[in-house]
């Protein structure tokens, strides 16, 4: 995706691999939108830490990071003993898998890399196959997101107001994004519309990442407080909701996504507003039979008890003033954490919730738009290999 840095456009993927250095590189999303920096991880342990700490985040992006991390871990192995190599690879997989439990993309990505590796007969051959398979996963992620854009663009009409939650944009994938793909495709086709970005507490991926992306693309948007969506719907100011997903159950059509998604789906149903979920095929889980089995990540209470930001004077973006332009949009600096909640009060911080299929109008996939209950019927087209 195009990023404007120091007034010049540059193309970036969210995450990529430098094979010569055996390093995973990623845009450090913890710093955006106030600073643009690339983080390099030198070991699979560092890659797992970058996933856990959300330097890289979003289902497809952590899928690709895990695939690269597995290749990185495999390539770091020295020796020719296939038995020892296999034990090492298993340790790499478990470390990367444990970094974030809700999204299924890392699991699917690493399963593919491992299956490709197993066709090799020597350690060296398996290392080479791991790299190729990880690159393949990343490239497929981009192709799937582009296809989601083509499938979903028809849902966007000129003049519409669209609500989105969290960040399922290009930063959440290798490029393009899932929920934002139809928006980018419609915008590129000349349609003009407005996007409301749920701020998405506690980490504010809507206010920081989605708003930054849309600004970079020149798409009209406003950030709203998470609690404002119901009011806007009641006043007829939202025509369509599109969100992403971290895990969608192929057997039931249930959708795990960022906390607060379920609330928006209930509101959308109440106001008869179409509610769509955009997913690449790597987000489908064909194993689980109930949403209650989806592991819901519980994150640090500090995320709820406080917030990250920069002094308003740096951003110059308060009270409707235009933000100062600079590197990557806002010229500011490193964000700091401030405590908001009552000192001493504890917090509970589930990162995701599960939306039942009856609240979902359709799932925008690279292979078409489906009703949630149709996934199983179309499983072969949707990549089920069982
Ligand atoms: O915790 P995050 O930021 O990694 O959460 C992922 C998300 O951004 C959302 O849940 C998103 O809508 C789906 S990821 C494509």
C-alpha cells in the first residue's frame, strides 16, 4: 500500500522477509500514526514477541509474520539430523502459536509451511521449502484481499456512510486489507462515500490505524467513540457496516472479531442495517463446531486502565484544526502511556467477541459473498481440505 513519507509516496507491505539476513521486517504498528518505523526481528523468539506485543497485528499480518517466523526459526537450525530438526521446528511452531491465541491465520499459515517442508528430504531442502511457502502465504494473502475488494466493491454506493470497527485494513494484512478492501476498490473506481471509524478501545486501532490508512488514501472519514454508533444508526447516518474477522467458523458461520463487534452487529440488526464481514480464506476455521470453543485472548488490564497518545500540541489536531503534515501524515513523536482509570482499580480486558451467524448479512470472501450458513456447503471452493 502506498504510504506518504516526507511528502513522497512509497510502497510498503506490512510485513516481509529479508532472507539474506534471516530477519522478519515489519512496520511497527505500536508507533503509528505518530511515527513510522520498521522493526527487524533476528530470531523466531523476537518474532513471537513482536506478535505478542502487537508490533505486528491483525489476522493476516500475524499469519504472515508467523509463517516467516517459522521459516526464520527453521533456517537458523544448524545440522543435518532430520529428527532433531523436526523437534526444533515443533518448538518454533508452538512458540509462535502461543503469541496470540484467537486469530486462526497463524495456525493455518504454519500448517501450510510445515506441510510444504515435509516434502523435502534433507534439512537444507526443508529450510528452502519453508521460505518459499512463507512467501507464498504472504502473496496469497495479498491476492485474497484484492479479490475481497473486487467482490465487495459492489456493496458500496456513492454517498453512503459506512461504519467499520478496529483495523481490518492493509496494516492488518500483508497489503490491501479485508474490511477496507471494498472501500479502496470502490474509491479507486471513483465512488465517493464516508467512513465512520469506531475508535475501538482499548487499543484504539480504529482511531489510530484505520483513520491513518484512510487519510493516506484520501478517503473521507471521521473517528467516533465506540458508544456513538447506536446513536448514528438511530438517526439514519449509517448505511452499511463492514468489519474483519480473526476467526470465522466454517461449520457454523460464527465470527470472532475485535471486542465490540458483537455489540455493533446487534445494533445493526435492530436498525436493519446490512452487516458484512470480510475474510480471506486463511481466516476460516473448519475444525471448531461452536463459537464458545474459540480461545478469547485476555490482554493486559493496563490497556483498559489507560491510553497511549502524544501531546495535542505535537499533533495539532484538536478542535477541528488540520493536523500538521509530515512524515507519514502526522509529524509528532513517540506516544506515551497515561493512566486514566481510578488508581488501584483493576480491569478485565477480553480482546475479542463472537458474533452469531443470524446477525451477519454476508461474508465477503475472495470466492464470493456468502451467507454464514452457506460456508459449509461451499467448503471446497473456500479451501477446505479435510
Ligand atoms: O488485536 P488486533 O488488533 O490484532 O485485532 C485484530 C483486528 O484488528 C480485528 O479484530 C480485525 O477486525 C480483524 S483482523 C483482520
